[in-house]
């Protein structure tokens, strides 16, 4: 399998981690396959964590999209979980052709084997070890409100960088914002 990555706004060090992960998957599952995968870190994907696109009956070219916002909000672990999920689709289709479409049983076995994540519906009871709760469309865990100007921002994680190196347009440090925990 050959691949290329369009990195978008993703930092170079994170792209290295992603590259290592794809190389590992390639070595274990797709080496020697006549397949090309275009991986795009997509800043416009704000409703879904990832997707894979292909032409029906032609399992040689795949486009994988990974949400940049997923990384921004949930970090590299969630990003790799989604990346592995999308590659599990590629592997399943490479191995089974038209029979490897969708979230079937062979997909789930591969997804688990590569360490990919699944939503509640797909994981069910059998694959609950693969379950993830990290979704870009999900309401953020934290709502932060500026005590001076009322500016409001949502965050899934409160990182030191975000709290201590960001300043509101009114001049208030984000660390001074009121914190509302949504769940
Ligand atoms: Zn899927
Ligand atoms: Zn403010």
C-alpha cells in the first residue's frame, strides 16, 4: 500500500506519529497490496470524526478524511483511534472486496485488531472494548465564560496551554473565565 498525507493545519510532530501508525498498519496488513490511500487532515470536518471514500468495485484508491477538530478537541489518541477505524475499512475491502463493505462482522474484527474505535451502535456488547465517546459533534464538556465581557467558548478538555496562554479580546486571561461543567 502506498499513501500520502495532506496535513492541513496539523503540526509536523503529530503528522510523524500518524505516519508511524500508518506504516505499522501497512506492514501488518497491507504490504504488497496495489492500493493507494490519500489521507487528509480536514479542517472542514466538524460534524464527523472521520470517513473513508472509495469507488464501488474498485478497491485500489481510497480517500480517508480525519477531522482536524477531532485532534484539536480530543488529542492524538482519539485521532489515531479514528485513523485505525478508517484503515480497518480499507483492510476489510482489500481482503473481501464488495463483501467487505460497511460495518460488518469482519470489519469489527479487523477494527479491534488494529486498535480502532467504534461508536455505541457498532460496538454493541461484543466490541465494547472498542467504544469511544469522543465525537466532534458532541457538546463540549466545558463552557467558559469571560467574567468581564461575557464571551463564551466551549472546550472538551481544559489544557494548560489553553488556560494560561490565551487572552480574551477584552484582555482577560482565559484562566480567569468562569467554568461551567456540562456533564
Ligand atoms: Zn466506519
Ligand atoms: Zn472578555
